């Protein structure tokens, strides 16, 4: 079951991954608006005029070590023109096992994320808010998933700087 406000998150996350790793795609280039320790904030105006602001961090640890994970990013996205804010997601360099779930954990609390191709998202607005609140207070985020090949993966993402980065995009990414 997917959340009803999904609003193209899969496309945006794939686009973001392409933009961050390749520089430009589909005529849009994200503008970095700040860095805070392990998090960076970006603003992106898509060709259709939609404005998206997001923060992003890469894992400080990828497990297992002997696997090619590709590019992995944890994002929190604000869709300014759609009045959607605080949408956490993870994008990986491989596809998740169809129908599998990803687990996000901060300080012993866990949230389940649904998967679609290379991405995973939290199922409800309430859980998104709770995860973001825990991320603001925590020091690390652990994300666990399973690839289409059945490989169990785990990522450790530092939360240093996330509060300042979130504050910037919540102020409208000026």
C-alpha cells in the first residue's frame, strides 16, 4: 500500500540521484544552498516550474563491504509547490527486492519504508514526522534493506548537521 501523497517522489529521487552523481539531467541542475557537517541542502527548479528543496547525505559506512552498492543517498525533500515537506527517502545504486521493506533505525526506534525500484519511502506522514524528530535528536541513522539478488545491505548515515540543513529547507530554501 502506497501513501496517497506520493506525488512523483520516485521520479524526483531518481532525478536527484542522477543530478548529484552526473551533474545535470533533464535540463535542471540543483543549486547548493549550504552545507552543515555531513548534510548538504539544495534547491531545484524543474522544467515544469516545480520547486523542490532537499537535503542529502551519503552513508559513512556501507555493508557488506565486498559489494558494489553504487551511489547511495539519504534525502529529505520539500515539494514547495505541492505543500509537501519532510519526506525522507533513500536512493541506492541497485534495485530493492520487489515487495521488500527497508528499515530505518535511530536510537533503538524503527520505521518501515516501502520500496520501489532503487528507492524507499516512509509509509505515513505521522511516521515521517516521527523519523525526522528522531533524526534531529540522534547521532546516526541505520538503514537496512535487501537487493533483488537477495543481498542484505546496511548503511550508517551520520546525523551531524541535519537540524541546520532541515531548518534551511523549511525556511523555503532562499
